[in-house]
C-alpha cells in the first residue's frame, strides 16, 4: 500500500508498506459434517512511515472448526457455521521491530452459505470477531461480509469474483472500514490437489490502507 483513506473517505499518500505472510493449515474431518483445523503463519513487515520500519516473526495461532448444519443436495444448497479462537502467539511491537500479533485473544465466528446452479456457484458469508481479555485495549471487534460468484469453465478451472467488506470497531476513536474486490482462479488439478490464485484491490475505505494483495494457495487432500 502507498495510499490510505482518512476519516472522511479521502485518499492520502503515505510511505510504502508491505507484508508477506506464508501460512500453513491442517484440517481434519472428524465427522461427515464436522471438521477441525489449526493454522499458523510467519510475517515479514515493512512500514516506511513507522519507527521501527521492519519486523518479522511467527504470527498468531488459530484453532477452529466448521459445522455444516444444512445440506439440501436436491437444491445444491449448504450452510455452515465456522468458529474458533485466535491466540496471540506472535511478537509484540518493540523499539527495534514491528510486531506480528494482534496481542489479544479473539473469538472468531462466521456463517457461510453456498448455492450451485449447474456450472455457476455463489457463496456468501457474514462474520464477527470478538476480542476479549485485558490486552484488547480499545478493540471491540471486526465485522466482515463477503459475496462471491464463480463459473466452472473447465473441469480444472473456475474463475471467481468476490466483494469483500470489513469494519473494525474501537471503543475510543473512529472505526476503520474497507471495501475490496477480489478476482481469482480456483483450479482443482485432481482429487488431491487444488491451487487457488487471486488479486485483491481496495476500492473504498475509512481510516485504512488502500492495499493491493496477491494470494497463492495450494491445498493437498490425503
């Protein structure tokens, strides 16, 4: 990111900031409609307008699960609850380096819906992350909403377009909002390997960076 939105939704220039975050996740199917997962990542940070300007360390640990409570196969309609906790295992900001942790515990909640029509698929989800504990300071939670549509162009290729919205609530001060568009490709190479690639661009916001994100994911089933 090289620009940000102020509290009046106007764009302002700032020094370049970057984040690289490779991650690893493991998901285990416990029952037909229930699975559990654990994930962690590593961050390399650079913010030219901050002091210190750089930092790198492991990120926060996430543990959760997904329960599909509705599956109507005749209508190709599914709904699921995705929940879990994030533990502040990353580093704190110090005089020498930028921190990689949110520095507090949070309870993560999402309700997701999926519907298919022949080669078309649509997904929507809404979620709220609730921080708790003394170290949350003024953080009061993050609301997210996402809408996506995809088309199975080939057996191994599904282009997808998403609209992503998020707002961070704080006790004292202005909230942070961000609206972004994501374009990507879902590529199920075979029954065991799936590759996802995408680009996300911020298009509107408040007290947040106008960032561009490049994403690559490889999923292995065994």
